[in-house]
C-alpha cells in the first residue's frame, strides 16, 4: 500500500512539474517561432515594396527620357498636351512638366508659368544628375508624401496614393534614397522610422530595441526599402502558433510525467532481471570473425554478449552493460563472457596457437584488483595461453585514470594482446598511443561508414593510419559492410584486420567453429593443388 501511494505521489508530482516545464519550453519555442516568422514576413514585405519601387523608378526614367527628347517647343501648348498623353498612359505617375533652376516652368496640371514664382531645393541629388524633391506643395494632396523627380529640364510627379496600396499593418515600411554629395540617407515615402541610417541603407534583418527591421536594397544601392514591426505586434501575429506550441509542450510534459514512474519502474525491473539472468547463466555470447584483409583468412574473433529479458525483448548491450556499470556489477558480465569463451574455444585455442578471441572489458574491470587474478586462474584452469585471449578496452576508459594504464601494461607483460576499441572517438594522438603501449587500435565504425561520402571524418582516417604505422600497431577496422570500404583500407599497404558484415555476422560458437573448419578444409585443398605431381610421387 505504501509503495502504491508513493507511486501515485511520484506520478502526480512528475506530471505537474514536467507539464509546467513542457509549457515553458513550448512558450520559449513559440516565442522564437514568432520572431522567426515575423522576420520572414518582414523580409518578404520589404522585397515586395522594393520591387514596386524599382518598377515605378524604371517607368519614371523611361518617361523622363521620352520627355527630354520632345520635338515640341519648350512648354508650348503642344508639348504640355503631349506630356499629358504620356502621363495618362503611365501607371505610377500623376503629373509631369518642365523645370529649370529649381523653378517649375510648366506642368500637365497647371499649364505654363503659373508655378514659376517659387524656387525649390532638391532633397536628394544622384550621381547621374537626377534630382529628387519631396512634398512640393503644388502637387501635394491630403498630406500624402509626394515625390518629384527631375532629369535634365523635365520632371515627373509620382502618384501620392501609390504608397498606401503597399501598406500591410501591423507591418510598416519606409523607402530610403542616398544623397550623392552628402552621402546622407533620406526617407522618401512610407512611415518615418527613427532609427540609425545604417539600418535603413544596409540589407539584412536586425532587432533594435523593441522593433524588428528587414531591409532590402536595389542592385546599385541607391534605393533601399525597410520593413519593420513592433515585437509585441509580431507576437500578436503569431499568437495562434505560440499558443499551440505552449499547449503541445504542456501536453508532452504531462505525458512524460505520466510515463516517468513506468520508465523508472521498468529500469529497476531491468536491473533485477539482468541480475537473475547472470545468476542463471542466461546471457549468451556470440562471435564475429576478424579477418586478415590481405588474405581474407579468419585470424581472430570478438566475443559479444547478448541478453533477451524475461519479456522476450532483445536488450541492446549499450543498455544492459550501462545498467551493470552504474549498479556496480559489470564485473559479473566480464566473468560470464570469459567463462563462455574458454568453454566454447578452449580446445581450438590450444590447437591453434595463433588464433585469438577478444573480450571487451569495462573501466571498473581495469580498476578491480581481483580482475587480473581472475583472468589468470581461468586461463590456467582451461590450459589456454594468454596470447590466445585478447583484451579490448574502449578508448574513453583508458584516459580516465592512471590505474587503467598500469593494468594494460601488466596485461601485455603477461602476454595478452591489448587493443583500443572505438579508436578515434576521444583522445586520439600519437603521444597518447605511445603512452598506452598497446598492440592494436580498432577504428570506430563511424569512420568506416563515412567512406565514399563528403563527411569530415574521412579526412581523419589517413592520420589515424599514419599514427598506427609510426608506432607499428596493428589496425582493426570495424563496420566494413561493402567492398568499397574494404578496398579503401586494402590500398593502404598496411597490416589491416577487418571486421564487419562483409566478412561475417556475429554467430554462436558452433557456427563459428564450423566456419573455421570449412576455411581450414579449403586452405588444405588449395595447398594440395599447389604441389606438383612429381613432387607428390617423390614424397611417396
């Protein structure tokens, strides 16, 4: 009853806490999404407005070029009527006329000399001589910004209402032009944005204060368009997405909270199942061949432990070995594997002095004072020499403490073959290998998989092989599954042993011994075939 109450309390507390954490995570994700979404929308809006401005600019330049080549007398009735016809056909323009020295001499709206009393100063002067005037009173309507562009002695006036058609609240925009003499930027149309000129004249997206900005510029950089939005409005635009992320985070957290006690219980149960399996000798050991890449012959094997739990689920070694390490009984797995290896291959190792079976040991084994005596006693009982039993140690284990290196040295002194497993994933260096004084390195399968791809890890392989050659170490390559991968290492002209599905999958001892017998029979036939008939007769 007490256990049940504890589980209920754990379930409620974990559900509440993880739901809150999930909601917070969802809020943060939604917050970030809203900003990204707003930046994308702003950039698209700025681009759309810029394209509109570029198109209207192209039209105005074409009209001004036509006006400057007019064959009619300056400001004559015929020319003014001609200009009116041009403006009538234009999409973005409201008026046109003649201008000299800042004074309007005639226009399509007011005729001749009516506006000649006033002299205007351009707001922007371009390097090509084009002058831009802003808000000249005769053409302004309803307080709308109006732009007049002069080229030569001709001018055009943009329709002041064209900018209103580009508005898209809550986003805003401002169009900026650069004055050639002063290099100062002037905001011409749109809403005034009180920000540094660098934001308005440099393409990109930026956050300044509580506002997001996105700027796009024309190819020549003379005109830029900046779209902007208050961050509060950006969140409001994406409120639906934000709420969805918050709700999804809360639901996910609550579900994890509900499952947490089950997962915790399952982990505890897995530990007890594993202990029961060890006591019953219910773990199995399979063996994967390791071949000499030059000859293709099997020269060694790696012992791999497997476990199927009480629910008939195959549990990965990465999972149950980690549980055993964390709970402090991984040494029992090592003893089981060693016992199986000597039982399965004792006679083979006694008959074949060069054949070797390698076992993996854990970091705690290296630090266990009873490990080496246990190995010595087991070998003595099986009448197997140390050279027939190899030891594989994961690279990360060897860098943790000096006692691990001392154990490696003692193993080699006794005659054991010692290899660094998963090499290349941690502390790879020439000095590191020299200090360890091992027999071989096993290149991690992650490097093998990268062969034939653009992965950066491929470039590290030659360095690893060079280190091994310098220290006269054997190289065992893990994870070879294709002929291309095998050929890559065969071309190095080094002493290479290979392991992988291309040469054989992990199999029970019975099948492995059968493979050895078949290989021996094949080699025997090949040797007999190489003996000349005459030599055979002479021998008889």
